[in-house]
C-alpha cells in the first residue's frame, strides 16, 4: 500500500466532509433494477463463489445485473477514500479487517445494526464483527478469515519440525547453512510475519491508554527482543530480497529453495496452481507433498499469529441500497460461504464450517486461529498501513539497522498518526 501523504492523515475528515453518513439502515433508495458493482480485493475469492453471486443475484432480482470489479491491496485505502466519497460509489465493497475501522468511524458504510440478526447474528465471526463495528453500531460484516500458517515440504526440510519459536529460527538457520537459499523465507516488507515475533517476546503494536490516546509498543523490552530475533531470521535464515514483499512467494518455494514459508492458509492454492498457469505453481513436485504447521510459540503451542481476512460492507453513498443489501445477503448465505470454505477460507458464518477441507493445511490454520491477533482497532490504523512505515522499518531491520532505534522511530510515527 503506497504512501498517502496528507490524504492518509485526512481519511476520516475527507469522508465526513463529503457527506457520507452511516446513520440509517438499508431499506430505502435505489432503483428497482440497476447494475450493481461489487468490489472484491485480490484473487482470494474463488471463481465458483463469484459465479454463484452473480447468477443468484440476477435470478433473485430480474432486470438487474451484478458486476464484480477486482481491486488490488496495494493503494486500496487511497482508492476507497476517493471512491466512497464520490458520486460514483460502488455498491458492495470488501475491505481488509485491519482497514475497516478507518471507514466505519468516518461513516463511509451503511449502518447494518438492525440487520445484524438477519445477516447471521451471533453465528458470524465475532472478532470480525468487532472489527466492522464502531461506537456501538454494526457497519461491515465479516467476509472470511484465515490465519497464517507455515508451509513446508517434508522432501525439503525432513520430518522433524520445530515446536518452539527459538527452534524454528534455529532450524531455519541450519537449513540455510545446509544449502537452501532460505531456511525461512522472509522478505523485508512482509510485516505480517514480523508481528508474531514481537507478540511472542512480550511486545505489542499499539494499545489505547485510559485517556484515549494510543501508545505504541515496539520499543518495549519485548518489542525490541522480537525485532532482534526477526533480524536474526533476516541475516542468517532468509535469502529473500531484503527490500522485497510477499508477492509470488510460491516461485522460490516451487524452485525447492525454501524450507519454511509463512503465509495465509489460502496461499496453498498458489503453490498448487497448475504448472502451465499464468502464475505457475508446482502441483507435481513440492506442491504435491506440501503440508503446514502453526507457527510455534515462544513456549510451545501456536504463536500469536496475524489474523488475516476481510469484512464486507455497503457504501453509504451507493445509489442502490436495496439491491446492494440483496447482494450482501447472498454473500453471507450458507451456500456462498461454503464455496469460500471449500477453498480453505474460514467462513464468516458458523454453519459453513463443515465445508472446510479435511487436510493438514486447514488443521494448521485452525490451530493458528486459536491465538491469532488483529492489529489495533484504531480509526486511523489504515493510515499507518497506507503510509508503509512498517514496511520501511522492517526493510531497514533486514538491512542491519539497529533494532532499538527502529523501534523508537516506529513508535513515534505510529503514535503521531493514531493520535492526530
């Protein structure tokens, strides 16, 4: 997500000044028939689900059509800030769970509080309900979740796997010293995989004080210890680009040059993609015997890994509120959610969990989800992500900069944004 400059710092103000209001529920406005635009981000939503949504919506709403417009995670906050405050707003949007607070607090989404029970009620993923709520009202429903797991191939790392975080680092170092390009694949910009090291060593990202201000915690004793342990991974266990990101990490994995690779559970489909696909996987070699484990914690068990996933909402400026709600109900239906579950995504509603695959990757994700954590539920957290200060800091860490100095700078920048 690229830097926003003054736009990022004005996300809430820009949306509020544009007249977005979350003060009413769906049930009025919009045409009897229209073209509905649904924004989905990235390729995580499988084609089967996309087709089901379009076909079901158009069957239930004769004369109307539904168009899915795929967005990219990079620059998403910029694009949503502009699109949701304009006169040409999309009608249903997927938003990252860590970004939702910026838009719910700004009134960018339609208030769904009165529809909570109809959309699933307490059967919805409650952590994501919390991420999509603000000031006691419900604006963005859960879409899917997926904990990060550690992928590996026994043909590369053997059958012995680590049971603690220290052992994980030690084995990663040993694998690299044994000839692998990366015992642990860790590009510098992949900030999601740094947070568990901070959390497991006793640090934190940011917490709200009693007076309402936000205090960052990378420069705590535990935060610095976590960054120092991650720096050992960068220097001794990883051969990934120090200024690279996690994009197409299946490429080095499929070359057989990676021991452990931490990624969302649904990343398995990138590894298992056909060898002649546009972005090929390796279904007949290392993808054939791929398995996964939860990242081990400092004292064993599953580490506090980052909980990925998305929320789904109706923009307050959608001109077709009723039709948008019709689409939202389909997305949160058991049949649709089962299509997500079949592809390894943890569904938004409990009734669809039975469709999850019975395999090692899904089992690892379920184990990892027990201790998974979210980023701070601060209205301006999306601005922190969009400013790329985490990515910039961890690139410096990977390049050998002092961990304590990086931590202090991170805390200052995070607090400046969250408290502005």
